[in-house]
C-alpha cells in the first residue's frame, strides 16, 4: 500500500475515535472543514494536535503551523507531508 494512502487511512481511523456520535467519516470529503461539517467540535482540535505530535512528529509551534490548517483531512495530510520533507 502506498505510504500516503496508509497515512490517510490512519488519519481517518483516528478521526473516527473523536467524531461526534452518528457521524460517518467514510462519507467525508478530504477538503471539508470538520467543524463546519459537524464531524467534530472545536475542542477536538486539541486531540488532533496531540495526535499529529505523537503519531507523526509534527510540532505546530516550531513549524509555525496555524491550527486552522488542520481543520480538514487534506490539511492534516499536508501538515504531515511537510513534516516528512
């Protein structure tokens, strides 16, 4: 399996653990804002930050990443990719 695909699957699995009850992650468009779509609440951004730091070595403070950049699956994947580069 391609590494990008594997990372996307891992991100979606993680989002499934913090999504609001009844929300289907599988129907999510990668560019869709997770808060605006009602998938997560704003406090879940803290969980996303902790996930990115612990699982992918992303340091938002050091890298100057604005937390609004991680409001979608595509945004999270871009931040992870920049960290790897």
